[in-house]
């Protein structure tokens, strides 16, 4: 089987969904399993619903209505007959969402987040499945929560691989276009979990691994994997081939095209990953597979914005030793703070971090009991794989460099914008 993943940008409106149909006509759809994200910016819109729900905001109903209105317009643009069963199917899903909001008793933010935000993928796949059927392609709509089993770490769930393997291998139909949701799973109690933002790529890899798939293709609005994000760097170039090892390195440092968890299951079974354009689907795109590390061999630029650079020093000027570092990392783990870079000297320890869950102030309070804590907010971390002097100069231009770290293949620079 081939696994296709279509992200939110590819199904953001009726034209996008029609284009997905056209892509399938060009590349074939037999023995294909489709993993689909929420439409457009629906996840963001549902995050507003979560926020309004917890704040008991008067705007809760209007934020829900925005999500419903957006999807209803897509339905009206796609289906001529308003008596089509897709209208009832989507309405039933939104009724489930309303029921949850009116009856939930859990105060757990992360649990509630997963139950609400998951409706984005459930609705998008329902619409896509009905549209394919409407256009003459027989589909098998799958509720991914019956297949991907996880623990109960809401918003960042760990996959139970044994249970997931059994569910997928036993129940997936072949010789038909299967359509399922990215990003979602379910815990042992049947509650919805999510695999972390951008987890739809990971979903595709999970299915590929469990089905021994021929390949995974991620369809995007770019020609493939570029050596830099075109939003931040001019003259970004297409990479034709990347080895698994190099792609894992790029993902580790934060390259946004491929989810960090996606590559490991594919590498284990040497399943090639293709990143292709849904605008020009017959172009070769980028292949992530066995072979050359990087072709062409160019510096690769990765930038992470909105980072925190924290520096710790001992209060009594004693050395920061292994036991101190162990304690620091235990707290970082406890507060779910992602570490992007570390650097230490005899009496100081610097770490560039990402405060995804808003726990930095609590961490700082704990650390202040034993260390002097200094920090810079809203810094940027630039990583250059296969760097050269020209690449470094380009990154450093018009910026204040707060920290620089260099290894054989990789340079990392923490910067803030210079104030003229």
C-alpha cells in the first residue's frame, strides 16, 4: 500500500478538495491510505473554542459558530444537493462537540483540548470521503481512534505499538481508498488523544510501518524539502535526496517540513518518504530514503523563533557539576520544557528552551532556590547544517549574537534582533 498525507493547506477550501481529487486521478488511488489533517486553520480556531470554554467567555458560542460556518460554506461549495448525507454527517459531529461542551466535568485542560480539537480531523475526513464518493471514487472512512492506541498523555500521547500493530494489520481493507484522520489516537478508556502538533505526518508513518507500506508521500504546497524556510530566507533551494540519518538530524533541530517522530518507524523498515507538491503532483519532489546524505550538498538553515535563553550560575561560585545538571534536566522534564541547545562552563550553564506549555515561570521559581537565573525572552535559534563562513555571516547579519556553538557539521547561533 501507499500512504498519502494531505495537510490543512491542501484541503482549506472547496477548490483544495477538488484538487485532491485531481491529484488522485494523476497518481492513482488503489491500495492507498489517506491521512488528512483538519481544514485550513481549523485547529487554531478550535483552540480558541478551548480557550473560551475555560475562560467561560461570552464569545464561546460565536467561536463555535465560526468553525461550523467555515465548514458549512465548504459543503455548500462542494455539494449541489443540500439533502446529501454529508450535511447530516457533519452536523452530527458538531452535535457531538456541543454535547461534550455542555456535559464535560473534567477540569484537565489537556484532556479537554484533545476532545475538542480532534473534531477538526473528524469533520475534514468526513467531507473528503463523501466528496470522493460523490465523484465516483469508492472510499472506506476509518476512525483512527479505533486503530492508533496510545497512553493517556493528552496533547503529546505515546503510541502503544503492539496494540496499534494488531488493530491496523487485522482491520485495514486493501484495494480501496482508505481515508482517516491524522494527529489523533485513543487511550485505553477510549478517550481521544493527540500526538502533538503536526502529528499527522507521524500518523502516516505509523500506518506505513504497521502495513509494511511501499512508500509514504506527504503532499504540500511546496515542491519538496527546501534547504531553508522561504519565509525567512531568500533563494531557498530544493533538496532532491536526503538520507534518513540526515533527515532525522534536520527534524531534531526543528526543520518544519518533517515531523521529528515521523522518520524513525520509516527508517526501521526502509520505507521511502516523498515530499511532493499537490499543485504539481507529477514533479519528483524530495525523496527521504537510503542513499546520499544530501543532494545537492548545500548548507541547510533551520530557525526556531520565540525561544528562551536561560543562564544558570551557582550562588556561591562553586562548579556546576553532573549532579547539578541532572537536577536541572529533571526539572525541565517535569515542566515539559523542550531543550534546543545546551552550553556549560565551570560555573554557568546555558540552555535554549521552548516553553510550549507555558511553564517557564514555575520552572524559574524552582531553579531560583539553588541558582542565579538570568534569561532572554523572544530569542531566535538558528541551526546551520553543513555550514560555511558565508552561511554564518548571512545569519549573523544585523543581529546580536548571544551564544554560538560549533561542531563538525553543525553551527547553532542564538540571536536577538539588533536595535539601531
